[in-house]
């Protein structure tokens, strides 16, 4: 069973009653499914976000470096192809480094850009804004919203003369199952006008051994990232997971073209999550499915985008680390 599609936006901190209630509702709903699941967006509390940043520096997780190489090599071409692009909207702002690489790739264009950063994480928005603020004459506006709501808010207030490029980088598209990815890309297209553009980053299918190293690294950073989700539930929802009795497990599901991350129970235990009004027994060897990361082939990326109402402009491949940047235009 594939997890119900969820917005892949990051939640870094839960600070208000509505968000706590949503977290509790989701935890109860997904842990009662078969197989048991938890939405991957909840991996990103402050500690989880810091662990993910560490993962991006590991030698076995090559997505970030591959994408940055492509942006350095082709950033000027991307901006010139779209000239006169005036507004860039990044969904999931991260730390802002990739957007800075793009914005600085062509000095003749970088100083005429309005940049809008959309993320539910206030700390990610602050970090991105700091990264970008020293670029002369680039105006940065942050929007603490989920992807669709933030994109709607930005595009509602643009003038007809503005040409927009949306960035969805880091292979975040892989966090959606195929129907969810298609629906999400269609939602982006619905907010764009003909001639606006989307730049999409996507990780590609590669040998199983490489994928497993990327998602189950020898240093155990990814394992800590995954198990921290149980720590978060214990802390924020009054759970009593015995975290020591869960192991991190990464599986390559070749038929579905996805890496799956699971938490594997190493001993039976009865779990209570008071804030979610939940109690259940998990058997030795049972799993909680926490994340799926779908891997693409270049032609499949193009089909996904063209089906949603885009025209392929160009696609750049990092063949060493098997990563793709795809630029499309709304038709």
C-alpha cells in the first residue's frame, strides 16, 4: 500500500494549537493503517532539519552536489532562455544556496529579480533570506505557507507583464507518489500563465547499491534522522516509543522505482501516544513506513510535465551522479 499523498513541505516546529491538532490527527490516522505509516513531512523538526543538512554533505548522498553542479554550469543559460524573467518563486527554500547560484550565474539578469521563497519552515525561510540578501538589488520576500497556498498568494498579486519561473529543486518531487506528483505539477501549472516556466530537479534511477548507501549511510546519520521522528512524537504528543527498539531500514522497491525508509521494530512493544488518543501493539519485525523517494528516468520526467500542460525547453543531466534538471514552459 502506498502512503496517502501528502504535501512534501517541511514542518520544522509545532507552535500553535491547530498545528498540534493536525500532527496528532495525522499520527493517529497513519499509524492505524496497514502497513503502519507516518508522513515524511514530520521528519523535519529542528533536529531533523539539522540532520538532513548533514546528510546532504555525506559522500554517499550526492543529490545536492549534482544539482549545484548543474546550476553552476547552466544557470546563465536558464536565465537567458527565459529572459526577461522578472520573478522567481522557490517552493521549499532550503538554505537558499541553490537559488543564489542561479541568481548569480548571469550578472546582467540577477539584479532585476523579485524572489519569493515559500516554505512552512520559518527557520528555512530565514536562512534562505540571509543567503540571498547580499545580492545587490534582488528583492526577497518570504511566505510561510504550504506550497500551493504560497504559490497562489504570490501569483495572485503579480502584474501581467511579470514573467515567472517556479523552482522545485532537490528532488522533492520524489516525495510524492505518482498520482500525487501529477496532481502537484498540475496545481503549479494552474497558477502560471503561458510563457511562465518551471525548473524541476529530480533524482534518477541508479544502481541499487548506490541508492542504499545514500539512504542508509555507514555513519548512521540517516538512521538518526529517521528514528528522530519517534523522538518527536514522544516529545510533542506524549508518546512512549522505546526508540532503542527500532532500527532504520532502507529498501529499494524496483517495481515502484522508489526507495522506502522504514522503522523496524526489533522487539514487540505496546505504544501509547496520549496526544493522539492512540494505543497499539507493534510486533517484533513489524515496520512503520516513514518516507518514499521516487526515482525517475529522463523521459518520464518530460512526460509528467508535458501531461500537466508544459512544453519541454531543455533538460540537463549530471551523468556522474544521475540527476536531472528539467526546464519547461507553460503552454
